[in-house]
C-alpha cells in the first residue's frame, strides 16, 4: 500500500524496501523541474532528513525521507529528461529506494484517501 | 486583508492560471503550459501578460516637470510629447526608492510604478505636491496589459493599429479592434513589445480577443521574471533598493547629461562619485556551472573572500540553463571570473558574464 507524508512524499513498501517519490499534486505545484539532486546509494538516513532536492524555475524544494534506513537505489534515469517528471508520471518519477529500518514508522502515515483529503 | 484583484481575475481563472499573492494582489504566476513554455513562446512569438497590478499615475499642471526633476535624475525636457523614459526615484544617499516609466502624453505625465512600491511612491509624490501647480490622479480605473515578443507588432497591426513611426519608448492612443487604448512600445522582457493601458470595464474584452488568437500565448508572472532576468533588467527589491545606487545597478543611462552636469538630483554626490570613478560593486550576470540554480541571497566567494551576493537567481529557459544576477565587488565583476556560490550546503561554481544574458531586440528608430 502506498502511504503519504504531509510533505507530499509517497512510499510504496515491498518487503523491507520502500520506493519513494513525490505526489502528482506536489509535482504540479513545483512546475517545470530544472534540476534534481538524488541521495547517494549506501547512505544511512533518518526519518525526516532532507535527502533529495527538486529545483523548479522558481524555487528549490527539499524532499524528506519518510523513514529511517539505507538508500539502496536511486532513479538515475529520471535525470536524463527532467521534462518527463509530470503529475501523470509520479510513479515512474520515483526518486530512491530505501531499506526501511523500522516499518512501524510508516504506521501513522496517510493512505491515499487521507492524503487526497488533506490536499483537498 | 483580502488581496486586490485585477479586472482580468476571472479571465485568469477561466484560463487555468495558478494564482499567487504578489504585492497585495492575486496574480497569475503561470498558466497550465508552465513557465518555461510561456517564456519560450514570448521569445518566439507573442505573449500576453496582465500587469494591471502596476500603478498608473498621472501628473498634470505646470509644475509637474519641476516636481519630477526634484525626485529623479531625468531631464524632463528630453521627455518629449509622445515619448517614454525610464527613470528612478532617488533618496538622499543615492539609493533607489523605485524605478518607473515616465511618458508625456496629451499634456500630462503618465507614470507607471511597481506594484510593490505603489503605496510608497504615491505617498512620496503626494508629499512633494505641495507648493507646486500639480494634480495627481491614480488611475485605478485602468488595467495594463503587456503584449511582448517578436510577433507582438504584427498582432497589434492586425487589430488595426498603424505602427508607422511608433518605435521603442513611444506612447500613442490606438483603437485596437474598436477598444480605446493608450499604448507604449516598451516592456520588461528584452523583446519588442507593447504595454497597453485600457479601461477596466473593457480590459477583459481586449484580453479575450488577444487570447483567442493562435499567435498569442498567455504568460504569467513566473515567465515575466525569467524573461527580465535573461534581459538583465533590474527588479526593485533585488537589483535595486534604497542601498543600491543606479551606477552599481547598471542603470546609469537614467542619469540625464544635464542633470549629471548640474549635480542637482537626490544623492547626486554619491552617485556621481561612482559614475566618475567607477562603483565599488557592480551588477553582473552569473552562469552557474552544472545544472543547479543559485538563488537570491546566496553569498558569492572569490579566493575565500566574500565578494557579493546573488540578487535574482533561477533558470533561464532561453539558455536552457540556470542563470542569475548578482552584485559583486568591482574586482570580481570581470567577465570570465569564476566565483563560488554556497548553495544549500554545496558549493556551485558560477561564471561572471556580461549583461544582458540574452540580447535585447527592441525596435528602435
């Protein structure tokens, strides 16, 4: 099940490994993406750490890790064409995969219905 | 307090604009096409902007010229009937209170000032009215549209405007598809283009007529900002403020020769010293190396020394690269100099380059 943070990240857990991206709503709000910084594979991060950056024409936005763990893979392919990062491609535009240290950290995150209610 | 709305508010909503608060107004930052597409459409064709948030102020009466000369470095005899000039409200220390356009038209002076400074500027003008034969009228009943880009002239011609002899920095009354408009050939994009003053009650008619055309693209404040950044045009609060003088900001062309020789404008001592000896710091273009933009306020280092800061930073769609403007020490303000910007915990190398970043394409005499 996909879960969402209040900062518009999503995490899709498969076993111990979560795939992390940002919501279609967040992509739409950012507008044209002109630069993306991904975390380093192998780095250990805490829940809430700023681990990636989206830069739009107007502003820079930090992406926070929804859970503690180790970064095991990043989506290098997305960097080849930043114009492919569009609201309808939020799933394909995942940022990184993380081996989640404590899956219970995800328990209080929003499901899709709750997230959609939050963004109105 | 509720933000003010321009007469085009419903038009923006109908066209899917994302509205943001700006200087006390609800303004479209972008339409669904997005900032990059809107920007490129302006460089390639014609883009329509709502700039009704800027204040249109009319000064009439025999004392209007003298009053403006007390507040700015402009020689008003140069502002001939039907002409427009760029000017600056200066303070006594040579700083810039605001930049503005001054047009002489139908026996009055017509000023356009920044939205974010309108309250200040109107109070500043009001405070200087006393003792002069000057009447000030703030034209809240008029909207302002900007049609900018290399195809803008063809669009206006198509709407019935005879543009013969109507070149850059002229002002004239036109009937556009039957709508009475006061038009200047000027803008804030570096492109040829027009700013069109029109009564609020017909502004949406004109905007709708333009927007319905295949050769006109809607553009928001986001694209307006990236266009002016590439054109190296200053934005008050960034490249200009009460502590930055016109020579430092690269707008010394606004210092008229007679006024320089008479040294009779506010802050003349400080400004003219910089004009003669060269300023200690200067506005430059900046090209970050790699794809990461540098943002406003970022400090700039040369050989470990702080030499300046970014005043406006972002992305330049026409260059397909990040770009910025910055105020840097004279020693660092030499094209080709590499500076270091500390951006969000990482250092980004930035190259000092000349302005504009993208050449102006004004249609002059």
